[in-house]
DNA sequence: CGAGTGACAGATATTGAAATCTGTCACTCG
DNA sequence: CGAGTGACAGATTTCAATATCTGTCACTCG
């Protein structure tokens, strides 16, 4: 981040710089003063755009989660393909995305894990959104006769819960295990089998 | 714990006192000196029986896990009953036991959660033992024709992983939610359905 | 002997004073 | 005006000194 630039100070620019500062200093060391310094403004200016440090960090978290949700939405709403195979693709995309984020840059992943933990409200909304995506896939399968579910939202939630080990960041350490992929496949196929008509 | 008694200083007595001290002071404050004081001996004596504080805490952890495993083993090896219903009973017993421990004495539960985290070796053995119990139930079902599984140990592991939300202490906070029981039932029935012949 | 002791060295944790950070606000200046 | 400032009070974090704990060992004493 170049020290300054006479560009207008927008929320967008502040968020991007906050991400950068979090990346460099980590979640415990990154301060509002650091963000302001990186932007070449006083920290008071940052408070013109965000009411608190917590709100700033929450906005960064939201941004990150939105990116993931959009990616998965594309799979969920893709035309064609059977519901079971779409379900499998969706679960695999979720797992692979997380696994790569955790594996490629563990420090950044740890940083975001801290932010997720302190913004459970934003995370809950994100999880609700993901379960809703799953529910749409399952509903499609029920309509097509390839899946069976009495309570579609309940089934979606159950699928999400049952695969928690492969998307909950608390298990990130396990994702490095060489047996994690067969384990993922075993759970996925068990769950899909349980949902088949 | 009465200050002293001229009883012989056995590993068993040290372990019981360590549990008591952990219960009262919590995992961060409980020291070997505290344990010795509660036993009315010098801390050097404790080191005659356990090579280190870590070993002492590990032994306490092992003791606790063994108790749980024995309880579940009774269900797994009970004669009679179909494999699917035994599987359900086993999963429910595991969940209820954990849920009650967490709900009835949250501080003690938190203490043990800390000990579990620092003794992953002991925990891994315990988990292997539990998965083996599941595998025995599933094998019984396959033999009786009520369940289907190509790879029985793999399926047991998958069942265990899929129900993680209902036994992994990291999720203990969720166990207080009023919706946790239907969620448990949804996952359990999905998994058992996936295993049915 | 051999279970138990207690003084000791090095490691770890606690504490309180100093430094830094968060959030506010009266002010500047284009 | 209204985006940006910087000095300030109170909260939080850091750091170094102090205290406590862990683990060892030469010793006691039944």
C-alpha cells in the first residue's frame, strides 16, 4: 500500500487497506492507527466512515463471506445436471475452497478465523445463506424425483451439519491429513445416499 | 479433600486428588503444589509417582475417557435389537452423555475440554475405540442384512464424522440451543438412511 | 533400603507502571 | 458546509520486575 495518494477516502478504500493491514500484522496487532497510517490520513478520518473498530472488522468479514457465497451460488443455480451430482459438486467446491485457503496461506486463514469468531452474527447470516442454497438444490431433486425429503430446509440443514468437518474452520488442521479426501468422500456419499429417493 | 491422612500415597489417590484440584481451581490455576498440599505431602512426592505434570494431567484425561467408552461399549455389545436401532441408541447415548456433562457443570466440562486439547494422543486413541464400537454395530447390521456398507471401518468413521456436531466438545455451546434435538435427529436419521440395505 | 523431603535452578506466570490504542469532539480549511 | 484533523480521556496492551511453579537431587528417617 503506497503511503498516500490524494484520492478520496471511501469506505471501499478503507476496507481494502484494512484487509492489507490485517494480512500484514495479523488480527491482534492490526490497529485503526495502522490502517490510517497506511492510508496517509489521521485515525479520526477512519471514524468518519466506520463507527468503530469492530464495525470495520465486521465489514471486512462480510466482504470475505460474500465472495464465497457468490461462488457457491453459481454452482447451486447452474442449469442442467442432476440434483445429486449438483449436491456433490457444491459440497466439494465448498470443501476445496476452504481447504485451499487454509493450506495456501495459513496465517491469513487464521486471521480470518479470528474475525469469524468475533462476528458470529455475520457468520450466522452466511451459514443461513449457504443452507438456503443447499435447500434449493434439494428441492430441485425432490421435484425431479431423484431425491426424497419430507422437510427440505431441515434436510438441507442436516446435510450442512453432517459435512461440518469439511467446512468448519475449527477443523482446518485436519484438512492437511492425507486421509481427509477419502473421509470427505465417505461422508458425502453417505449423506447423498441417505437423501436419494 | 481433608488435609491429610496417613494413608499410603498411591497413584490412584493422587489422580483422585488431581481431579478434585482441577475441579476447584480450573485447568490454568491447578498446580502440582496444590495437589501435594491437598494430599498433605511435599510436591516432590508426587513426582515419585508421576514423571511430570503433563503425565499427571494425561492420566486424569485417560481415566475420564475410559469411563465414557465403557458406557458406550455396553450399548454396542448388548445382545438383541436390530443394528439400525442399536446405532441410533449408541449415537443418542453419546450425544446425551456429552450434552448433560456440558450442561450440568459447564466449568468442569470446560476444564476437561482443555485437558482433551492438550492430550490429543489420548483423545485419538479414544476416538479410534469409539469408531471401532460403531464398526462392530455396522458389521452386525451387514451380517443381518439390515445395513449395507462396502467398507465397514470407513462407514463407521463416516458416521462418526457426520455426527461430529453432536459429540465434538468444540460445539458444546450449540448444545444449549432449543433446536439442537431436532437437528440431531435429522442428521442421525439421514445417516442411518444412507446406511440401510 | 526406599518412600518422602525440601532447597534449589530454570521456566512460567503475575503484577503494576508505562506506552499505545480507541473513540470523541471542537476545530481547520478548501 | 463538511471531510479531515489532532489533542484528549479512558480503556487496553506491553514490558520488565517479582513471585510462583516445575522438575531434580542429595538427603532423612522409619
